[in-house]
């Protein structure tokens, strides 16, 4: 799908393993990806790829890089946990023209509006932003149980409950995940992220504030209004480990719109811990199908 | 408003200070309240009032108490952080007739459905459940700034944003509170409660995952579908202290549908810390007025 492209592919890499898998998938499809590591976010060893580090707010350096490297396509990949402070942002001329709306968005936008702005700023530098799933379609979750364990009836009820909540909070542009235990919503993901939320569920369980007899489910879904070129929900072995520590029965993500990292390792961890991992279909109206 | 009642008033007391203030208000209006302390929840010294302790699930003992004490009105007040495990519930005959729906509700209902069931069970014993605000109307928040500090323009924007989120999660029957910082929703309250959520905001702030330059606001609202006879949002001095630790600019609650405990102490703490506390009007459609 990326064959015949005239220019080079860049991967702007945030935290976590996703950007690395995307880079490897790009390499396997014949690309020579150029990695733009985000300072304080990209936390892997990137020496295997040509790479450079820039500050999150340094759009000026980004513009120069894109043209110097002949980059025509950019993938945004990985987490960005910290927003740039205003003083860190080094504007270029294109940015200055849009300054008031940029300031407003950075200061007060939800994650989704900030992402939209970042995409527009990159495209104003002359490159096209494409989705990581276009480079690495093999990382997307498929429908149904991914490992050896399938969700049971109680789990399906928890999945439906948590999915409804995940869509509602996605619409508010807060987070992508929620946890339902025995049909009761117990946690909604905010800025703390999925692992932070699972740690909270684990300690609420230890304190006896969540049933010790009902397991429960983590659901992660795309925000309904989300641009799928950035920030698709992602799970991997550590998500399964944290779900196990929280005493959950399993994890459900949106088929075709969530990344599964280290699939083999993750499913071995899940099978060993007795957890299911499954892909679900979510209709446009948020109905489970 | 409680004058001329034929029977005695009981207060089923959960955790926190609210039940104590309700008991004092009842006493001041000429009642002799009988306190039913919930085991593992009621955490104050209740020796000043006639009182007895029962398990959360012990509806049978509750029925006997109500008739032995000639109780015709019951106030539910304070927090219940732990649901009864099934084995702790000692049913009486009235309960057994409704057993399947009770089991279903206790195991899987949201907080609101569980409260509705508790209210129905108590009323099946022959007493009427009334709201704490009917006994202690002086504890309700009023409209506008309660202390010396009023919210500014940025704060009003955060209030509107967090209020919208609080209503949405209330509709999901998850929690009553949310935090918006610089127009960005950062935390939604789940089973951990308001103080747990504020502690999370404080640590996200310390980790640099929330702007250090924008303060933000906590909003607590009634769930839209909530029975106002139980579980009205409550704030007090410790809420203000925790909001200050989380670096917030202030707190907004729903006027007429939220309790303010220890008002004088709380407002002194708020004024000293530079925080506003205000009551807001929320329209039926969730519009700020």
C-alpha cells in the first residue's frame, strides 16, 4: 500500500512500543523510515533507524526536517503524556499566522482537538499525515477472541456496559477506556491513562470497594469523533498484566480500530493468567453487534 | 417542617460527617433521632444520640428496629463505600418474596439502582424515607460564591466543561464529580470517590501531565436521574483541602442539591487557600444558568 511513494516516510514517535512496531512494519514493506523522536516521550532505543530528537512544541525544527529529508508522509504514533508549556513552543511563520487559534487549542482543547491541530500544522509544512494502521495493518485487532479464552455471558454484559461508558467519555474527549465489574461501572479513564486506571481498580479491589467475587472487564474504544490517523487505542502484554492485577476477566477492544502489540507474547500472558482478549464490533450508534 | 410527626425519626448513618449534622439539625427542630449506624461505615462517636449498629445487609434487624422504636421516617445519610457481599445479607420474609430482583440489583446495579432498592426495602417495612435536606435544609448550598473569592472567566469555562462531564457520567450512574483544567477534562469520578479523584489530579499535576500554569475546577452535581432522598453531593473542609493540594482554583456544586458541611470552617480554609466555592444552577437540560 505504500509502494510507489515518491518521498520518504517519517514516524513521529511518542512513548511506548507502537512507534517501533510501525517502524519495523514500514521497513518490511520497503520503506526507509525516518524517526522523529519526541523529547521526554520516545523512550526506546532507536539506533536501528535513522533518527533525530525534537521538542514537542518545536514545529519550526519539524518543518525544516520534513523538507531536508524529503518527507512526504508522516505517521503520528505512540503516547504524548505531557503537553508543551507555552514557553516551549517555538513557532515558525506558518504558525504565527494561526497563532490565536493555536494558543487557544493548546491551552484548552481536549486531546482530540489538539491532535487535529497537530495534523493541520504538519500538513501545512507540506507532508501528508497517514494512519499507523496504513503502514502496519497487521497490528490491528480482529473480531472475536484473540487468545484461547472467550468471554462468557457475564463478561458480555460487562463489555456492553463498559463500551457504552467508553463511548460516552470518548464523546467528551476525556479517555478511551472504562472498567465494569459485575455490571457496575467502577472506573473511567482520564489523563492518568489505562495503566493508571487499572492500578486504581486493583487498589479499590484490595480495599474491598469492588466486589471480590465478580471479575469485570476493561473496554478500550476509539472516541466516536476521533481522527483515526492518531491515537488509536493500544493494548499489549503490560495491559494484560495490569488487567490481571486488577482481577479482571478480560479485555475488549474495537476490531479494526485498536492496536495489539506483541500479540504472541500478550496472548501467552493472557492464556496463562486465564484472561480473555477480544475484538468487538461497535456500530455507528454505539450498539454492539 | 418535621413538627407534628407522629412517630420517631431514624437516621441510617454511613461514613463522614453528614449524618451527624443531620442528627444535630433534627435535634434542634425538636426531634429525638434514633441513629442506626452502618457497621464498617459509620465512623464517628455517636454516644450523644441513642444509637445501634447493624450490618449493611441486615434488613431483617432493620425491620425489627423500625417497629420496636416506633419509627415512621428514615433518613439515609453518609457514604457507603462497601457493598454487602451476598453471604452477609440476612433476608427477612418481605425480602425473600423479592429475592431474584434484589440479588440482581445488588450484584450488578449502579449506585442509583441500589439506592432505589434500599429505599423500597425500607418503605416495605412501614417507614417513609425522607431526604436529609428536609431535616437539615440549612446544609444545602446556595447560588453564587459562598466565600470571599468568586470564580473568574477562565473558571466559569472550566465549570461549564466539568459540569457537562459530571452530568454525562451521572447519567451513566458512575460518579458525581469531574475536574477540568484550562478547559480540558482531566479526571472523572468513579468508585474511588471525590477525594480519591483529587489525589489523582494532584499526582498527575506533580508528574507534569496536567498544566502547571492553569488551575482548574472541581464540579460535583447530582446525577440527573438521582433520587434526591439519598446521596446528594457533599463538600466540606477536607474537600477544599484536597482541591488545594490538587492545585485547583475552586469548587462548584449544585445550589439546592448539594450539602456543605462545616460551612464556616470550610470557607475559612477556602479563603486562606485562595480557592472559591460556589453554588451553580443547573437547568433540566444541563445548561448553566
